[in-house]
C-alpha cells in the first residue's frame, strides 16, 4: 500500500536535489537503490521456496490457565502434517489492543498471519470488511452442530460460516453455598430475593468486610455485558429488530437505575464502578463477598487447594428482575478465522479445524482454564473428574444468549461504554445517558446496513 | 563596480542569485509542505467526509461532522476537560517551577544534584510516568493514600478525583522544565541589583515583585507558550492512566479523536475533532506570539 507513494516521494526528492546541482548521478542512484530496498523490505514477505514446507502463522491471545496447551497441540499437528510448520505468535494482552493490531494489519492488505483467534463479537465485523475467508464450503454443518448453538450463531454472518468456535464463555452467578445454607436460602431467582439474602446474611455474619453482590462496572466491554444481561432480564434488548439501539429506552433507564440502586443500597460496594473480572474475582475468592457475576474461568481458581472458598461456591443462573422473565447470561468466547488472502487456504483451514476439534478442545479443557464450545465434552468422564462443575456450566451455557451479532457491535459497545459508566457514577442521569447514546449511535450508524 | 553601475549584467547576476536562492530553499519548502501542509489539508478534507474504510463507506458530507460535534455533549465535555487540564496544570507548573527555581538559587550546596534529580522527572518518558502514577494512586497499595494517612481514596476511579490526579502527575513531570528555564535566567541576574535594592530598604517580597519577576517575565512567557501547546495536545498520560474514564471525565480532545479514529474507525468524525484541536492550538499560539512580539521577543 505504501510502496507507490514512497517511490514517487523518493523520485521527487532525487529530482529536486539533482536540479539543485548538488548531487552527482552516482549519489542519486545510490539513494534510489537504497530507498527502493527500503520499500521492498518493508512490504515484501520473505520469499518462500517452492516445494519446501509451508509455514503458517497463528495469531492468538495467551490462553489463561496453569499450563499453556498451545505448543503441544501445534507439535501434534505438525507431526501429523509433515509439510506444514506452524509459527504461533501471541497477541497483545488487552482485547482492545488485540483488535487494533488485527484491524490495522488486515486493513493494510498483507497481514502476515494465516489463522487468527477472534473474540466472538468481532466475527461479523471482520466478515463484513472482507478480511476473513468464508469457511462454509470447507466445514460441513454436521461438524458445527456439535458446538453450542450460540457459539455457532456468533460465527455466522449472512447465513455463512466465517469462524470456528474454539473457547466458550457464559455469564453466571457465583454464590457462597455455605453462607446461603447457614441461613436456609436457595440460590436467588430474582433481584429482590438476592437483596433480601444479602441483608440477612450480612447482618447475621456481622462482618463489615463482607460485601454483597460483585459485578463489573468499569468503563469497558464488561460493563456493556453486565448492562446487556440486565436488559435481557428486563425483557428487552440492546439492538432492536429494526437495528435501533435501546429499542425500549424506558426499560434501558430502568436497568441503569437498578444497577445504581445496587450501589446506593450498599448491596454492591461503590468500587464496582471501576471493577473488572479480576478485581471482583479476587475479593470473592478471599471470601469477602456473598455473590459474584463472572465467567466460568473463575470456578477452577475458587476450587484450588489453597483457596479460602474451596468447596463453598455454587453456580446459578443470573437473577431475574421479576419471576417469569428468563435472565440468560451473555455468552462469549473465542473463534478461529482464516485470513482472506492467505497463500495456503487449505492448510490454514486444516489448522483451524484441528484446533477446534474434539481432541484439541479436550486437551485445552484438561490443561487450561478455558471451557470448550463442544457440548459433548461437558459430559466427558475424564474431564468431569478434573472439574466437577462442567455439567452445571453446560446447562448454564445452554441458557445463555449471544451478544447482538452485528458488524457494528464494537462501534456500538465502545460508544455505549462512557455513557453507561456516566450513568453508574452519577455524572449523568440514566435518561440523559440513554438519550445521548442513542443520538450518537444514530449518527454513527445512519447509513450502515447489515 | 560594486555600487556604481546598475548595469544589465549585475541585474542578471542578481536575478540568478535569487533563483539560486529559491532552488536552495526548495528542498526545505517541499519537505515542510509534504510533512506539515499536506497532512493538514488532508485532515481538513477528511473531516468533510463520511469515511469508514472497513465498511467501505466513503462519501462527501460537508459540515455534517462539525454540526454533530456542535451538539455533542461528549465533545463539549472533552473541550472542558482539555481547557481545565491545560489551565490548571500550566498555572501550577509555573508557580511551582518559579518557587523551585528560587529555592535552588538560595541553596548553598547540592543545587546541582537537586537540579539533576529534578531533570530526571522531565527525562522520563510520559508513559513511564503514567505507569508510575498508576501505582502511586492505587487505592489499596498506593503510596499517595498511605502518605495521606491511610485514606481509601479511589483516585483514578472517582469522577471527581481523576482529573486532579492527572493534573498532579503532569505537574510532577513538567515542573522541572519551567524550573530549569527560570533557574538559568535567575543565575544571570547580577547580585548587585539585589544589594542595591536591599540598601534602599526593599524586603524579600518587594525584591521578588520588583526585580525577579520582571526579569524572568520573558522566559516565563516562553515556558508558558511551550507548556500550553503541549498540554492542549496531551494524550499519553490520560490514555495510559485512565483511558479517558471514569465516565469520560478525563477524556481530552486528543483522546476523543483517537477513540473516534481507531476504535470506531470513523475517519471523518475523528478528523473533525483533530481539526478542532489544530485550530485551538493555532489560536493559542497566535495569541502568545502576539504577546511575545509586544515584549519584543519574536520577530
């Protein structure tokens, strides 16, 4: 992309300096050669020898957990495919930086990687932008039906498959089973029930350090997920049938007021407005809270031998606002996609399919803290022996719901984040922040269609 | 021959000299044009477009982006944050910088060591400074809360504390710049002036307001010019420390432009914000240059 511009600039510079009579022809030639070398080295990849082994580059985020399962899996793949070598490169730590890295490189046209790990919310955007390969012809639909439907949905755009499900996630409620049992409570089905349980347990325990309900209220994607789950629990959603954001603004305000009420009433500490997954997981893991909204990754940490809450944590669906309306947890996770212009599409697809296969997902579940997208693995006797909560997580995931599958999701979410945060910390009223968010998104999305 | 005949030969030579001068200037002019004029014009042009490359949207829109910004609360909040940050941090830096310079002058020994230590803060990359302050401000383990007697202030998470926290970090980082400039000027003031003033009965306050301040006035103006332009464009500190949060209370215009350009990939809207920053910086620079010209400091 840059090459032609650079060259004309170089030519211009050379011409100018020659006309000034300052530079010999030799000097100009040297300069030109140097510049064109620069241009070549900047844009061309290393030349690949024909017939030699094919090298694929896999870009993935660090897989959390006690052991990184990726190197062993890639070694297995290489052993079974003698003509293919895999170079695994780790993406930056934060999700925002990962996306920025991928967007800039893919938009540039020569990304330098063949297979990439995508947060499920990016798949439609990358498909719409024409950066990733349509996998529909290479992946039979029977292969997809083994995954959770919400994961398959997240990898589908305009009826075609763009990415293979790899890692599964779902929002759920952790509760202290020992505390609830001590006061004769069942896991709360509704918010009023949960608030009542918090009141009774905290006054009964007499521990000023014991918080009630922890959730993620910092200005980031996690806040949007928490609000989205609130919207679902209130019977509405974020993006309506007609593509409008907050199709029911009154209910959206109601949800924001409810989240504020959690803080005002003391059921949630004020610092949740700056909290993410880890800063809420730690206090709960130290036994300093009764309830926590988080993802399944935390359960393995709570059950570690040195954990203060080992054996005292239960998993439940998120509470409803009122009886009758279901409250699905938001599903999340990662997919595998293939770069549109990869030189080795067949090999790249083969690698993606291998990594999302039952064998690879079993290995990842056994050694890491990730959960598989393949439903059958949640009943795998060997895996269940290692993490007895798997069947429970399976049921909760089945009840989960994917975030709006639209190419504009990131645009919508990043626009909402400061507005939702403003409502939580009372810089704006809920009505004002909902109105501002809608106005802004209508301007940003005004002529974009699916 | 030199001054006598205004003949045709000399004119031609003069003309040739002028052409040669222009030719010699050309590389500089072209470089400047390519590096500053071209991007500026391009950004202004972009700001009149609706352009979202990843979705293939690209059409002319006129002033639509500006019309949206004019009614955009987030934009006006960013203007407010930028102006507040600039005024507060520059004011504190100047007052603190002069005080530190005076203290340095009064120091009998160790002023060189103190100066080098001060410069250390100035020499640190601002991302490093930001990371440093992230730890200092940590609500649970931070030194700031510990030094304040173990309070539990949530510096970067509280919408009322985040901006003051950022300003403090910026002052810590750039105060040495003002100090060094002032200190250099202070050393050049002859001691006799103060002695004479003392004989005339001037106290420390009078000799500061009547002698020191007027003499460092010009260098202060220059320091303020640099610092103001820097502060108006500041990005790294807030980007690393707060990312513009909580609730947009530390989002400056440059962070807003970045978020529009790189997160929402709205090249038109982001460029419009960039043009506003550019206009703001130019207006301030122009006002300062006028003031400096009155002082006889700039051509």
